[in-house]
C-alpha cells in the first residue's frame, strides 16, 4: 500500500510544470491541505493538483480578457472623442427675417442649431473650429426672398477656411424674387483650422422656420497631420 501511495505522489509531482518541495510531515502544511490528512487516497492529491492548475488557467484567462476589454474601452473613447459634426440654420423666426445687406463683408452667425457634436461650432461667431486633423465634409445653402422690383440684391456667400475662400456661392438676380445657391465640398483641415460662411458686401439672405439657409459639416476620417 505504501508503495502505491508513493507512486501516485511521484506521478502527481512529475506531472507539474513547476513545484516546490514541501515537507509532508510539516504541521502547517498538513493542517491546510486535506490531501495530507489522508495519504491513503492518491486521487485526492491528483484532484487538488488539477484544481490548482484550473485556477491558474482561469486567472490567466481573466487577465487576458481584462487586457482586451481595457484596450476596447480605450478605442471606444478615442472614437467618441474624434466625433465631430454640426448642422445649423440662420434662424428660427416665424416670419421671414433677412441678414444683410452690409457695406462690407461679414461672417454669417447661424443661430439655430440642429446638432453640434463636439461643441466645435460657435453660434456667437459663426465659426467651426476643427477639433482634429482630418477630411471634413462641408455644405452650405443660402437663400433670399426679396422683391426684385424693390431690391435687386442677390443671395451670395463664400465658404472660407482660415479667412480664405474655398468655395463661392454666386446667385445673380433673375426675374423671380427668390434666389438660392448650394455647395458641398470635402476638404482637408488641420486641428485648429477655422471654417465659416462669409456674406459679401451687398448680398442678403433671408430665412424663417423653413430653414432655407444652412451650414453643415462633419468629420469623415482623421489624418496624422
């Protein structure tokens, strides 16, 4: 019987990748490990060894999953931080209200906000500041409704980046009192670039709850610079 027990214990010991020699007659080890209380049962020792290995495996698995979860949360936070989109209209008045004409050029402060994801558009200045370098989609529509017999002015505007026009929206006054123009472009912006819509001298735009005049932009994808 003693030989069988000894063989079982040797088999369990050599089956371990790493082990420390423990005195089987140690009082502290005997008190904490039930296998030493009944040395006639080799299966108890093998079961304890397997439980230890399973515990080590699950600990390693938990650490791996925790690492993957942490990286996923960081990627999601970076994605949320990189989101940028805005869409605004000239006003939200019940009656038609016009902006302009002015003797000089003036930025158009679009006041009615549909969405301002990232808070990068300012209703005070009418300027969108790019939060990150990347490719942005920008769209502008201008509209006026002025009696041509009374006022021959036209609806016109310039889409500008850092004070320079990247697109011009011309509309020459025709026989009808309504004028409108639209432009949609994709441009590369650097973090901190400022985008706005400029109303040239002599031009006028008019709007109400129908939101004929809009300024929209959103980030398509980020770039390194």
